[in-house]
C-alpha cells in the first residue's frame, strides 16, 4: 500500500485528535506481573476474539529494566502481532484506539512504514515522502555520557520485516563529531517468558562533513512506537544537533 493510500485510510477512520485519551478498544490483558502485594496488568489492551486485527498494547508499569534495555512482558504472541508501545508518558498517538492503529498496520506492505500523523502533514500540503522526515527533533549531549532522551511526538508504525533508519547531524558551523544511539524493538524469550525488548542501537558518528546513522537500520518490525534518540560528544565537552527518520536509505 502506498503512503498516500495509507493517509487516506487514516482520514477515513474519523480519528480523535487529543493526546492521552483512554484506551477504548480490545480487552485488558489478564496476565499479571508481581508488584509487592498487588498485581500489575502486563497489557493495557489486546485484540478480542471478534477483532479483525491482532495486537497488544504493552504496559510500561509492568516493564522490567535491565541495564539500558526495557523488557515488556506480552505473553505468547506471533511474529505478525502488532505491538503498540505508548510514549514515555503512557499516551497513544493522537488518542487513537488500538484497533484503529492496528487497522493502519494491517494495510502496510512488508518493510513499509507510516507515521500516525501523516494525515496532518498531507492536509497541510506536505508531499507523502515528507511525512517520515517529520519524525525527529533536536538533541543535546555531553562528552562523558549519553545525553537526555529526545523522543518524537509522532509515532511510527512499521510493517512486517521492517527496520527503521535513523539519521542525525551536528550543529552547523562547528567542528563537532558526535555519536548517536536510537531505540529499537525486538521480541523473544528471556528466562522462559516471552517479551518485547526495547533497546538502544548505536548509530555511528556524524560530523560537519557527514550525516550519521546505522547503515543496516534498527529493528522495528510490527511495532507502533515513538522513536527516540540520544547523542554523545566525541570531540567537545558539549554538543548538539538534530535527528530524523530517513527510510530512503533502505
């Protein structure tokens, strides 16, 4: 399916436009993770038996952090199941119901990507190829550690077998050389339990003469999530630049 066709599908869904509206589709997951004397649902929502689409919405409150990786328990799911990851504030994009996000995902071809707010860019007159470039932001960093997380306010849905291609630069007119780190997602077993793992993937370096980004991309298949990036200075004590999604390089 073309990006333009996907945009038309978005418009046809009569979408809500307020961030953070409650989840309103699917059934709440019944698996629980221990939390003291209480129990935390592992899933915020999942597709019901009458759903046309297979999805789960992970619960950040049930996640386990190990080093730089975050493990979201999902229970047994297939490779084709769409995994919907809320942003760091627990919100879904544009207040969409999970079923609406899953409907968009179902129309994607293998390796095809779609921004949730592509319809907004199109209505503003942006060409289809500009909508992925709309994902991104500025970043700042220091030399001794990875800088603060810069998270996009635009979510990205990726079809089967897809990888996300991040790109980043340095502040113009400087001699900075900066390193990049971007979030990616993969699924599998850990300690006998099935999880979706959110990890950080090195993106190489950028300088005044070259744009940075991992040539083989970052794993993201069958995931809807908000891209995020970190920088680190290689030659200065403080540095900054911007990052974006560049699917044209795949």
